[in-house]
C-alpha cells in the first residue's frame, strides 16, 4: 500500500499542512530546520515518494533526486513454458495474490531448458529474492538440490523433485488420468491410446502411471504401441496422434495429457477429415474456454488452476514471514472429470 502524506505527518508528529509545506516550498518555507529534518527522516523511513518537483524543493536542489525508498519484498516465479495456457493462468493468479500482499514478482521462463533454469537461479540468488516458486525443468537437477540448502524459501508448483522433501503445491495427476481412462473403459473402449508429456518430469510420469493403473485395474493388457510422447507441445501432440492413427490396429479412444498436445492432436484429426466422437473418442487434460467452444466440446480433466496459484502464493508468503518452518508442506489438490460430447460408447 502506498505511503501517503498524512502517514508522514503522523510519524513526524506534525500536521499534513506542515509536511506539504516542507515538500512544496523546501528551505523557503518558514518551518524550522529541526522540524524539517524530522519530516524528511520520517518520509525516508516510511518510503514516502513525493512528486519530482516536491523532492527538488525538499532537498533545495535543481535536479531530481529520489528519497531512499523501501524495497518491496520480491518473489521469483520460475516456469517452464509461458506459452502453455496452464502456466500463463498460473502466473497471473500468483502475481495477483502476491500484489495484494505487497510483494513483487519476477517471472522467469526457462523454455524447459535446465541450463537456462540454472542461469536464472544464480541471478535470482545474487539479487537476493525473498522467495522462489518453481516448476522445475527436470526431476534430477542437482543444482536445485543445492539451491534448497540455501537460506531462501522455496515452493515447488505443478511438479517437484522426486524423493525430495520440500514444500510443494501439486495436482493428483495419477487420479486425474485414472478417472479419464476409466471413463473411456466404461464406455466400452479397450484399445485406448495415450499422448503423454515428458517422462523426465513428475507430471509426465504420474499421468502415465494413472493410465497404466486404470488399465491394470480393469484387466486390460498394456500395449506399448498405444503409448506416445508428445513432450507437452502442439507439434508433439500432432505427431503422436498421427503415429497412433497410422497403427495397423489404431485405438478407438485417446487420452491427451495436456492441452497443447490436444491442440496438435485435433489438428491431425481435422487434416484427416475425421470427426469426434464418430471416428474417435478423445479426452484431454486441462479445461480452457476453447475446449468448450470446439465442435464437439471436449471431455476434460480439469485442474483447479486458480486454487493451485493461490495456495502456492500464500505458502511462499507464509514461509518468507517465518511461518510453517516445522517441516515441508505438500498440498495435493484434486482434479475433476468434466464430461462433454467428444466421446461415445464403443461399438464394433
């Protein structure tokens, strides 16, 4: 919250008019030197920022010279892909919450590159950020383990390091994928393909685990040919869909584990003149406006992105303020299966 002139007056023990005279008339005002210095000292301590003209008058100089300011605490947000709608929305939520608590946000986009991630982390450490929220580029980054030992609060979001006890806000990815695949099984599908993300991050591993677990629980043998990696990209999703559809015995239903890959998958379906759900049933991870507007609207596994962002922002602020230091806190949020019109019962 911005410091106002009346706040300076209250701290200095004078009237707002006296403060105004000091900043607008400077040494030309009839205010005593002792009172003038007390007002300037109060303004400096509070971080009061008068207009440039008022600053010049207060200092009795001809060039702008800002008073020393209090630096707001800063949270670094390190994500892997700002073009991914999930991270775009997540960043907006975290920034909104942080701003309301008086924190600034530094946004770093690693583009899934661990070298770039390391460079960012070193810069952030040198700049002495107050806290870090990070979606790591990989699971086995040794430099991240070293960073956790430093005197700075860290919260993992969306994904984390395996076998590392650390603060984290995550989604139950296994459950989300399990619900989607089980729904397709209940519709009678047995050849169910998956377009998965990157297996070197926990989100990719967990969603693949949910897929295999659902098949096993319903006594459906796993067919490795139905597993394709789309690397969380549009191009990867389109390539994976093409490979699945080109199989001698293609799947009757497909689960895409991220929205960007779903975009690519839909492009391939359109290129082939196929229709959902007549020619293929499709379920996607993530729920955005476009998933409801395409024809037909997609059945999806929705993530509570708003809640994920709020929890991550509030947790890092609590850690910065010294709360919750007794041990790592893991917040596991729940997905929701939203049934629309992109799937149908399987019939031979």
